[in-house]
């Protein structure tokens, strides 16, 4: 199977590498020539344009940052939809807004393209280890067709329902993640001010009712877990500016259906402050330093 892969950033590059490791033929494109050269050296075929990539591929995957980028990649005259083979399978693994996603599903159907929205969770480490959770929106028959590819990229694949439901699941999940990271960070800040050793607090809370993923798998307090960003000067990981992007998507989604998300709103404001202070490219767990009013000992 020839898989066209567009977007070789922090997440896209390791995902494309795992497709190569699974013996898929990968045709790659990125505007970043350095990233493109790196994946070509690993065995991918270089495409000089999106049109060239699409014409050669049976499946196309996009992994970029914004809905505007996905829209342009799909709908421009030299884009995927204009150059697709009949019955092309198209997977968008980006995290974007539901409105754009559902509009693209409609356009894909008009063009005879089988589209799935398939955003991922698990960060760079999950992408590298092929242990991502992938939440998929679209038709059941297309999910079944995509399954060999998805299994090369992730460990847990869930068909979330109709078009756009993959993005809905990702938005709700990251809303919860952002909120819980703030909660865990606040608890560590308070524990320190009350004179409680952070390692003792971690031992207690990770085995008590406060236990959650942000605590036990991604602890924001440095020096507790070894292989997390907090123990490596908050190098990402999952960048704070990307968390802010997803939280804003959550805000827009909530407004569109008149849902009340007060904790999500406060969390968004805190990440906006953190990013505006110049820490957008650090890991999102670095928010603990904002709450503790501490500087981050790293070059940002």
C-alpha cells in the first residue's frame, strides 16, 4: 500500500517512521526540507508537491497544526481532493475544529474520497512508540479499511462514530487533560507551601482518590518521574501552545452547542497567560511554574 504522509513535525515524523517500520511504502511531503530529507534518508519517497504525492498514493494522511492548513491541503487546486484517485482513503490525524472537519467530510464524499478524522493522543513519546490512542470519526467500512494503517501507529483505536466525532473526542479529552494538569499543579504548589515533601505527596496522591493520568504518568513536579518533561526542564512533550490551541477548540465547540465549561474557560485563560509570557514551546506541564510563581530553568 502506498501511503502519502503530509506533515513531518514533532508528531508526524515518528508516525511516518512507524509506517516505514511496518513495511508500508511511504511518500512524504513537508514544506520543511530538513524534515523531509530526514524521512527520505530513513526510506520514504520524496514528493515535490501535494499533488504529486496524492496522485501516487492509495492513502493520504495529514498531520498538521490547524484547520486552515488542513483545508488548504485538501481544497486548494493543487491539493489532495483535486488530485485523488477514485476511492482514495484520506485520514486527517491533526487536531482541528469540528466545523472544518465535517465540511471536509462533505467535500470528500462529493469527490469520491473516503475520509476519516483520526486525531491522536499520547504525545511525542506515544507517536515514537506506536502506542497512541486514535479516535476515529467516519464510516465503519472506511475504519475497517484503515485499520492496518492505524494499528501501525497506535495501540488503542476507537471508532467514535460519524464524521467529526473523532475530533469531538479529542477536544473533550484534551479539555479534561488541561483541567486536570492545572489541578495537579495547584495541589503540588499548595503541598510545598504547607511543608509537605513533594515525593511524599506524590506517593500518597497517586494511590489515593486524587490519582489521575496527569499525576501518575506525566507528573508536573520535577524529580519524581524520570521520563517526563518536568524532569527535563519541561522540554516537550506536548507544547503549551498546542494545549492552548486545543483548549480554544474546546471553547468554540462549547459555544456552538451552548455547553457550560467554566473550568475549561479558566484553564484556557491560564494557558494563554503562560504562552503570552513566552513559554509556548515548553511542555504544557510547565504551567506549574506559573502557579508557583517560579522561573523555568531552561532556554526557551
